[in-house]
C-alpha cells in the first residue's frame, strides 16, 4: 500500500508589512520545524508569547516595528540555535533576559527603540559569536561590561540614548573588528580611554552628549574613521593635530566642550571630505581657515560662540551648503566677499553671523543674489550700516529675519510684506525712520514683531490688524503718534508674551478693545500722551 502523503513542514513565516494586527497566537509554537519568523512593519500588539521559546530550531526572529508590549520572554535565552533577533521599534519594557546571549550561534541582536531598563546582561557581553548589538533608545542603566569591548567577533555596538554610567572600559582585544561604536547620549564619565586609538577598523565613533572629561586622545591610527562625535562633554585642552589629518572624516563634532587653540590653516586640504563641522561653544581662537573652501561637500558649519577673529571666508565652492552658524565670535566682513559668495550655495537654508564685528554697507545685489531657499537670516548685533535693499522681499522662504542692533537707516522696505512665510521679524535698535509700511499687515504668519528703538514716525498702521498670529509686539522708543486703534487691538487677541508701545507720542484714550487681550503677559504703554480713564475692560487681562 502507498503510504499517505505527509503534510509539508512549515519552516518559515514571512509576512512583512502585510497589515497584520492583533496578538501573536501562542499556537505558532506548534510549528516545531520553524527556522525563521519574519513579521516586521505590521501592527501586531499584546505580549510576545513565551511559548516561542519552545521553537528549538529557530534561527531568525524579527518582530520589529510593531506595537508589542510587555517584557521579552525569558524563554528566548534557551533558543540555542538563534542567530538573529530583532525586536526594535516596539513598546517592550522590563529587563533584557539574563541568558539572552547564551546561544553559541547568536550574531545579531537589535532591541532598539523600546522601554527596556536594567543592565546589559553579562551573557550578552561575553558572547563569543555576537557581531552586531543595538540597544539604542532605551533606559538601560549601569556600567558597560568590560567584556563587551573585548570581543574578537563584534563589529558594531550601538548603545546611544540610554542611562549608562561610569567609565568607558578600556579596549584590550587587538586587532579588533569593531567598525561602529555609538555611546552617545548617556551619562558616561571620566576620560576617553587612550586604547580607543587602537581600534584600527573604526569608521564611526560617537561619544557625544556624555560627561567625559580630560583631553582627547591621539586618534591618528584611525585612518578609516568617517564619523567622530565628541560634542556636549567636558573635554578640555587642544585638539590633537592628528584629528585634522584624518582625510576620511566627513562628520566632525566637537561642540560644547572646553577645547581651545587655533585651527590649522590647511584644515580644508587635510579634511577634504567634511560634510558636517561643529565646533561651537568652545574657546577656539584665530582665523577660520580660508582652505575650508576646499571641502566642497560641506553641508553644515557650526562654529558659533568661540573667540574666532579675522574675515569670514568665502563659501563659493560649497554648492550644497545648507547651514552656516558663526554667531558670537569676533569676525569681520572685510569686503563682504563671503556674503556675495553665498549665491553659489544653492541649497542654503540658514545663515547666522550675528554678534560679530561685521561693519560697512551690505554690497550691492548681495541680498538679490541670495537663494530663495533661505529660511533664516540673522545679522543681528553687528555694526552694519546703510539701507536694507528692496530685494529683501525676494527671499520668499524666510521664516526668521533678525537684523536688530545694527546701524541700518532709512525706511523699512515695503517689500518685507512679500515675505508671507515670516514668523519672526526683528529690526529693533537701528536708525530706521519714516512710517511703518502698511505692507507689514500682509505677514499673516507673523508671531513676533520687534521694531523698538528706532526713529519711526507716523501712526500704527491699521493693516497690523491682519497679523492675527502675533504673540509679541514691541514698537517702543520711537516717535509714533496718532491714536491706538481699537480695531487693531481687538484683532490681536493672540498677544500673550508682550505688547510694548511705551516711549512714543501716542494720544487719545485707551480703546475698550484692550480688554480682548486676555492672554497678555506684559503690557507697557507708559511715556505717551494718553488721556482719559482706564477702561474697565482692562480687568479682563488677568
């Protein structure tokens, strides 16, 4: 007799992004021949069934990017054939099972983007087969086990955004296969171990946002390093010259430390591949190297709040530059070549060179040649003079414009009314004269308007009533006259931070509509020629 045909064995479940919902049925554990379960990018919910720990042949389990909750089953620690486990992007909580790293086949673990706590299990740190570990974005605490950093197999360690503390353990396993080490956004302290310089295969080293102290070790042996993040620590001293010679670097962040010294004049030649350079909030002195122009792939420059001097260099070769932050230094404009060179930066979004020593008039056509992609322009707290070109109205993407605390004069350009995306406008503490242009009323997205301490005259334009998103309005210390319009005050009922009309020549009595400003935190109308009684409606503004 012919034997009955046996049902085929199920060895794999592969249903990525199939819209699955509900809980994972425990009866899956009855499929004892399963080798692979691949169910990411669904909306599976509830707890992970501990019965999955019975699948002794299971090598691969991926339940990432669902909405699973509860703890990781401790039974996963006895899956001795498990090679890859990915539970990232869920809502799992509790501790990592203490035996999770005991599988001799384990190579890949990703538990990132959950709510896990407790310490890194020793079984995981001592794994002799682990190659990839990602515990990012959890609440894991305690010290990093020293054995994790001395594995002969591991290539990537991602532990950013946890609550890890204590010193970074020294590295003693050489040659190491480690290529990626991300310990950022923790509470690690003491010094950067000098032994990190012997991890010759490293391409990524991110230790930013910790509490590390002392000097930066010489990293000259890390010839292939592409990403170096050391920002937001308490590192001090001079940056080792070897860092400026790591030609593979495309990302260098040293911001918010206590580092000092000068920048090498050939910095742009020795670091030609830089895309991100962040050195803000330190004690660097001297010039910004003109050679930086050689780094033609630069996207982001942040060197603010140092003591840098000299002329701002040209950016003409940085065609994909998006952010330039050089504020709070002692930089000079020279002949303003740097400003004109920005016309070549066709993707520029934000420029902030405020709080420097820039002086002189803006060169002809410099504003006209800026890109319409620009969303934020800050030239505040310099000594810039002359008038603001009418072409300012062409920067149609601007949402923030700060030109305050300079020596600008003449009328406020009526073309500012064309900047329909403007949210913040500050022209205060200059020498502007004439009337406030009625076109300001066309800025319907405007939330903050600062025109104080100028020489503005005439009346407050009725069109200001159209700026109904204003939360702060300061027109103080001018020579504005006329009456305070009830229509304007009644329309600006979103004012909550500030209304300051003091030190002008406003006349007549306060309109009843002032009582509509029920959210207002600060009101100053002193030093005017206001007469009459205080409206009882003012009592509504509490």
